[in-house]
C-alpha cells in the first residue's frame, strides 16, 4: 500500500508540474481558454471574462507549486486538499466540455498535447482517484528534506513560476508549441494529410477589399506582418515605433502589411492617425491570436516560413 501511495504521489505531482509548465510558458493561451469557458453559450459567465488572465495565472502557478509541494512532502494535508479542489474543478469543466461538446479542447496541456474532450475527462477521473487515494493515507506522505528546505523549494517554485509568467507576458512565450512557431512553414502547415485530421494551420487568409492575398504573400522573400488581432484593444503606444520600423524595413526591400480582425473604419482611423506606411489586411481574430500572443506583434516571413516573431515591446531587437 505504501508503495502505491508513493507511486501515486509521483504521478500526480509530475503531471501537475508538467500540465502547469506547458501553460506557464503561454499564459495568454490559457486566458483565451478561460474566456471561451466564460462566454455566452458555454458557462454564460461573461462578467468574469475581464478576469480571465488573472484566473489563468493563479491556476497555472497553483498547479506547479502544489505539484512540487506534493513531491517534496510540504504541508501534505493542505497540499492534497488543495489538489482535490483543483481536480474537482477540472473534472467538472472537462465533463461539461465533453458532454455538451462546448469546448472541444480544454487546454489542459496547453498547445503541447491535444486531447479529445472525453480523453481529457477520463484523464481527470484517473487523477481524481489518485489524489483521493493519497488523501486516504495522508500520513504516509512524509517530507523528503528538512522542514525548512521543503518550504524553500516550494517558495522557489513559486518565484520561478511568477518570473516565467512575467517574461511571457512582457515578451512572447518562451516555448512556442503552436503551428506558427519560428521555423515553421505556413504553407506546409496548411496541407491536408491522409489521416483526415484538420491541418494545424487553417482559417489562414489575408484579405484586402477584394481578394485573399495570402497565396502570393506566402511566396514572397521578405515580408513583415504587423499582427493586430483587435485594434480596439491594441497598445497604441506601439504604433509610433511600428511606423519607424516599417519605414526602415521598406527601404531595405521588405514588403510590410498590417493584419487585423477589426472593422474597416477603425483600421482607417488608426492608419491615418499614426501615418502607417502599409496596407492593413483582414484575418480571423482567433487565427491572429494563435499566430502571436501580442497585440500588436511582429512576424517576419520568408516564402511562407516564419523567421522571426516579436512582441512590439521588443521591436528594437528585430534585425532587418
């Protein structure tokens, strides 16, 4: 029995750390997932949408810290009871997603591992059983190190988690699991495979008033895309810096386009106000949010292959 308890402890702790880490490197991705759960037609809790990022950060950091705490045996009763609360929340959300087919990807492992709704639910059922099994014999969860050292390790996991979160929000995710990572080819990502699965890159189009320019843009050598998923929510202090970057890029032979999901009136107002020297094309907002976790963000393409991605805050680091 003791061996089973310790094995369960390792499995649960490791899974919570892994699950938290793959979301920690991309907290905005978890924010989008919470927004989807809170939206009308899912949980209908739209008043919570403004707090989606806060919820995602708290939950992600809690996953990692509690996973570490369980492995080192820090405050076992508090840790296991906290894990029970979290796993019951996960269990409800994954059951709701699977049963009502509302959120087809719960984001439990971020973009690193994609599970189908029922697969995710059954995974959480197993974790729930393991956590309650550990709680049944909580006396066998002993600290690995001295009391102070265990506390220090848990505190360090909290500090490191907060540091990674801050960096990912201020810049871009430190690890990009998406189909738009640096080095990925967008045209290759759009190709259908024989397995019948939807290709990783879909709903990708770059439209002007009349045509989809994506096919010709993906054949160009030097292209800069200024991605603005929602101009209404963009950081407007970015645009003077973007204008300077675009002016220099154009003199060096780059073709520059803006891309947004906003309506044409605010697009024209923004372009005129900041004297932006490029045309702004239309693309689906979800696609833009998938392409880059910044609003605005910069993506550089070479014949459809992504060679650089930057948050506008790091625009000075772009080498043209």
